[in-house]
C-alpha cells in the first residue's frame, strides 16, 4: 500500500510539474516588433500598408483627380487582395491596415466593400419597416467609389539545410472605376533570413 501511495505521489508531482512550470506569458506593447516564426505577421502587414498608401497618395493621380473635380476628395474602395503566397496570410487583416492608412491620411474617403455593404443594406431595409420615420435611414443614398484598389501577396522561399530566405512581394493597383484606367501600380517586398 505504501508503494502505491509513493507512486501516486510521484505521478501527481509529474503532472503538476508538466502543467504549471513550462509556459510563461508576458504582456507586450501592441506596437512592438517581435518576429518569432519568420512568417508574415502583423508588423509586416502594417508596415507594407503604411508604406504603400504613403506612395499611392504621393503620385500624380490624386492631384489630377482633385484638379478636374473642383478639389473634391476621391472615394476609394478596397477590393480583393489575393493571397498567393506559400503560407496562410489573412488578407482581411491586411485590407483593414490599408483602409486605416487611407482614412488616417485624410486625403481620400473610403467606402465599405461589397460584403459590408450587404449588411448595411439589410439594416437599412429593416429600418424602413421597424424604425420611426425620424430615425430611419434612406435607401439608395450610398457614396459611390471613384477608384478601386486590388492586388496580390506573393512569396518565394530559398532554403538549404537549416537556413532559408523568405521573400514576400505585395503588388497593389488603383483603377478609375469610370474609365477603368490604372492610375497607380505599387509593390513592396519584405525579405527575411531564418536560421534554425
């Protein structure tokens, strides 16, 4: 009986040690850059979005549009940004980073994409029946986009033994919705060296 108690005690200590002693979690600044895996991460997404939006807003299309439209600020919609890379990248997160950079610039207006517009329209339809006359929102009053941005995220991997270089390339284009003219093409590359 003593042996059984001894072994049960050892078993309990082993379980306790394996459950409680191995992991440590530390809070960190959300803006801090920390690259653990070498894969695409939130820092890459924000950096690429901010640099590309800074580039697109510095090009001639913006001044030309405003000159032709009495200083009116253009309206932009972000379309698909397709992930063609070798790993899972949330293009939705990247699109939100692009929208944030555009909006924060104050130089363009941004409208919702098709999925969100459907949700808004559903709410507007519901309000026509369920909201009071003085609070319901009118239908068919949406802000039409002047330009659409779309693009791709690609990657290449060069690996040998315990070393590899991963290169991500983001290509974005901006097109005039009326004429379909491409008014801007931009690309940004991030390269990472990883050694195991």
